[in-house]
């Protein structure tokens, strides 16, 4: 593994300079005839090195481990640093549905210019100086928070360039913390752009910054557009994850496996008891979060499957289609979740 940095890479389109961080896989210097897929990343100063809040995605270590285990093919990764105070401008497109005028900060959208910087300036340079596979089937784009928002917009607009997009904890709505009013800051696209693979995830402890219902809403829109659940469009929910680099590091192996690995056969299904929130309704006393694990190491929250109450324990609660446990605080229930021929069981409330 080799980490490189290009200092002050200039963009004529944006009229600025930023550092570019590059990961080369273990065999890059050994096999001079081999070409590699490329994953482009936003917020590049955070992905390999401690930067914001002293945290890092440590993506080089994650990739090294997955490559050594034979779980993903060797890849090149390219992180473009954000421009700090100009980050929100560059990661925001002026599109229908993007109500940037009512966002939480004063934004002058430069998303289209940033998109052109990646496609017209950075990618041609990387393809010229490194041995890359250049087509969309071998080119991915990944980001978190506003980086997830801009990844979604670029991917939907330019699937001819980026065939795989990773959308982690995407900033889709501004929720005013004082009155909880919601402002949508992402566009909806008609039809089904021909993307090869999409990864979307979120955490349950991200506060009003990122709400699960908004991320799930985007997932539902993509399913309605015709993307194949689980194999093409993969979703993951971690009820304990917050909005930090450390939490993205903890699960960033999953989009790498989705993009560059082979999932293999379904190996296991599980359901984990978790806390409900006020957004689940006044009668929600808990929830079950399902997970599907595959032979190749991929783990996701299944899009599909079904819940049922398989037997009462004491006073009887009920489990709805979304895995929400509804009843009185003293109620208990044994739940079953079935997905693609496998069934998992768990009890609410969980044992201490």
C-alpha cells in the first residue's frame, strides 16, 4: 500500500487549489500491466489521515484488510480535499427541490462546477498518470453528510462517468432544531439512471441532522425507480451510529464490499432489539433492526422480508411491518423476521 499527496492541485473551473490524497493498492508497483478500478471520495483530508475532530476514516487500513482477506479486488482511491468554508457551496447543486435559500447556512451553490471539476479536470488527470480502468462500471464516488448529498446528485446526473455511488449519512433535509420544520435540499430525478450499484446508509444517533425517515424515503424512491433491492441498491442502518468520522470508519468496509467484492450467498439473518424514538409514534416501545449477512462479508439491512409476532411472552405487544414494537411499557413479544428463506427470532424487551 502507498499513500500519495498532490499539494495544491488547481481547478480552473472553481478558481481554487486543494490537496489530493491517493491510495495505491499493494500490487500497484509490482504489476506494471495491471489496471485498477477507482473510487473517488469527497472530504479527502479525512479519509486517510486524522483531520476534522482528530478523526479519520482510515480507509487505507480498511482497504488493505479487505484486499488481504481476498474480499475485494485491488482498487485505487482518490480523495479530493474539501475547501473548508466553501464546502457547503461546492457540495450544493442548484436543482429543483434543493431549497438552499432556506438551508441552515448562507449558500452560493457551486455543485455543478464542483461536478465538472471532478469529471473534466481531476478524473482525466488521474487516468493519465495512473493505471486505471476508466469506464463507469469501474468508477465509484463516495461521500458522507453533504458529501453524500453531492454524491447522489452527481451520480444521478452523470452515470456515464460514475457507475457506483456511496451515499453515507446523506444530508437530505435541513430540520430546524427550534420548530422541527423541514426543508428539502435534494432533487428528485425522473426515470432510472443506469447506475450499476448504489450504497446508502445512516445511523440512529445522528440527531435531527440526519433522520432515518428521510434516508429511507430516498431508498424508497430508488426502489420505485426500478433498482434491484439488496444486490444493486443496498441499504444499511446502524441504530448506534452517530455523525462522526469514527462511525463512518466503522462501516465503510460495507460499501467497498458492495462495489468491489462478491457478496456470495445469503449466510445469516438476524434481528437486534433497539430503542424506538418519538418519530415512531406515541405507542412505540421498541424496535427490531434486521440484518442480512452474506458469504463474501457484506452486511446490510434487507430491503424486503417480513416481521411477525411468533408468540407472546407475558402481556402481548405487537410488531408492525417496519419492526416497531407497539404496546404498553410492560408488554413483551417474541418476534420473527423472515428474509429469502431464513428466519431470525428475538424477544422484546431484550435481556439485560
